[in-house]
């Protein structure tokens, strides 16, 4: 069974490096990781950290409300399909509702659009490229 817990920024680094930055020359430490308003969630399976997500205050120009950005979400390949990503988002939405945040948004890789759409995220804007990574779309979720 997957359990979701709060974790530190440092606890996200190993999975960020192995899953999101594998052979890609991009920073795995994010500006804002240590801000007081930022929070990090971890998905645990059999006491092992198998998924991560970071949530930080950041504004998407399309909205003039309180908002957070989802960054660095990843799960280890061996647990994909077990609901870890979905549980990370559900827990984050609970936290964001408590904080009275209206919008959660992210830069979603093109190949995972279906995952985000299945959770209620919608695309805003056009496809764009992230150097060394590929096609992305900005997506948003109305928290409240």
C-alpha cells in the first residue's frame, strides 16, 4: 500500500536525479525548494521512498489568484501504475485547500498529459519545448 508523507527537499534529490534528470544536464535542486511556503511530499511503498513531488508558490500568468506550482514529480519505474502519483496529487490538493489556494499548475511533459487529464488538470496555452527534455504543456487544476 502506498503512503504519502511530508519529506524534505533533500529527500527528493535522489529520485529527481535518477528519474527526471537521468543523463540530462539540468539542475535537480530548484530555486524555492527551501522556502517556508514550499512543501514536498513522498510516496512510500514498503517503507521505501518511491515517488516525490514538490509544491511551491509560483504564478501562472493566466490566473490572478493564489496559486502553487507542482515541480519535480516522479515515481520509480517499478511502482508505476500503483497509484503513487495520484495519491501525491490528492494529498497536495488537501493541503492546498487548507491554505486557501485556488489553482495548482505544472509544466507537464507531453507523454504524461493523460495522467494529469485523468486527475482533472486542463491544458492552457500552446506546446513548448524544454531544452534537453522535450515537449511540454502548461496544465492547471482548480483547487477550490
